[in-house]
């Protein structure tokens, strides 16, 4: 993750050198003093970048390298989170009504039906003849950035994909709500939602969300060429979207829709996100990918325990942890210096 962060920042600096000009000296000093408990000399690049893009910044903006090297490993240290993040187990663990309907799985080279009952390859091939297409096939783990996610339109295509993959889950293709369809009709547009479990009280809090959209036929992930717009606390889109390198647009490049409307059923999204998060253990920062289906019901495509993206909110001038930044910093600093003294 550290190398990925450094590579992306290098790309931003090459494309937008103006983003890294110094900001107010008082603010920079306050920012550096605030974060020095985790790093002797915090990098000011994140603060300057967020200020340049959004026009807003504060000392609580989290330096990206500190999040990657200190905060995320401290808040989400347990490797057991990867088990719950396996998409083949989502419907069983969280409830089928909140996640896409599963049809078949392949886990470590073996085939399973929707109930995770072991079946033969012949039974899988017989069953797939009864399916209605299109469907979605995706890796049941390690699908960062949409890697390996594919639309399947026929039984023959499914058979070919199934034979070449060691692990996958075959799911329904959710039809998105018209509100999101109007921004980008080439693919599904998801919301990345972040939930925080307090280090002080263990209560779950909805932090913020961002709308991700494809561009020019791409997936909605930034790494695939998509754009992202932060959603304000009341559910209104923030007014501008950014791509992977921080380039701002005030309307969708393809459809020309502006980013100033309210997300439908935003309060319900908060409610459902907390419901899912409370079933996730061993981590305190939880990323959920949500979609509003054509019936107006919030569904979740996956949950992310690691590799979190803090820039979606921060490029809009909002610190990733918001009002919980002080408690997160204190907690991580205590853990950091305890480890240093061992």
C-alpha cells in the first residue's frame, strides 16, 4: 500500500504540480505539530493537495503515508478479517437480502451451490443451464479495483470462465436505480461507505460516503478510470468529482449531469450500513460498497477490511475521521510508542 500511495502521489505531482504549493504557514505548523506524535516530521503533501482541490483544509486532515503505515495497521491489525471479506460467505453471514443473490461458488478449485454445499463439476454444468443471464462473475477475494469482475451473458461463456478460475462467486447482476443510471448507464455506480468503530466506546459511527462512477465505459473504480464525488452529511453531492489524479470536473464527462443533487434514501443507507458493520469483527475501519437497486433498496456488493481510500472525503476538505480524529490519533500514538519501547 505504501508503494501504491507513493506512485499515485508522483502521478499527481506530474499532472498537477500547482496542487503542492504551500498553504497558510500557521495551518501547516499546526498540522505538523498535531501529527508529529506518529511521525517526527509529517509530510505536508496531503494537506496541500486537499486544500488545492477543495479550497478547505484543517489540521485534522490525515497524511496519507501516516494512514497507510501507522493508522490502518493499528485499527485493523487482525488477518482474520479476510475470512469475512470473502464474497462467497457474504450472503450466509450478513443475510441474502442485503447482498446480491449467489448462484454458484468455486473455492480452492471446488464447486459449491448457493448454500455452499459441495457439488461436482458436472452438477455445476447442469445447473448453469437453468440460469437467466446476464450474471456477474467475480473473484471471491482480492478483487481490488474491480479486478476480475466480468459480466457473463451465456452458459458457454460461464463454462469457459469457470474452468479457468480457481475461485469465484457467480451472482445476480443488480439493476441500479434510475437516479444513478442517469449519471452513467454503462455500468453500475456504487457508493463507498465508511463506518468507524470507536476505540473509546466500541460504538459504530457512519463516517461518510462517496459516489463512484465510470467514465467512457470504464468501471466505477478510480483505478479503472472512474471518478468520485464526496457526499455531504445531509446526502447532497459535493458539487465536483475527481479522478485518480485529483483532476476536478463539475459534471459527468459523458452525460454532463452536475453533482448537486441529494442521494435518494440516504438516511436508510446509513441505517443499513451500520447494520452490516455490526456483524464485522476484528477491525475498526470498515469500507462498504453499496448500490441502490431499481426497486429503491440498498444492497451491498462487498466489504473491505484493508486498503482503505481516505482521499474521497479529504479531497472534499473533510478529514477522514471527522470528529473522531483526536481519539484515533491518541489511540494510535499510544500503540505506536508502546511498540517502539518493546
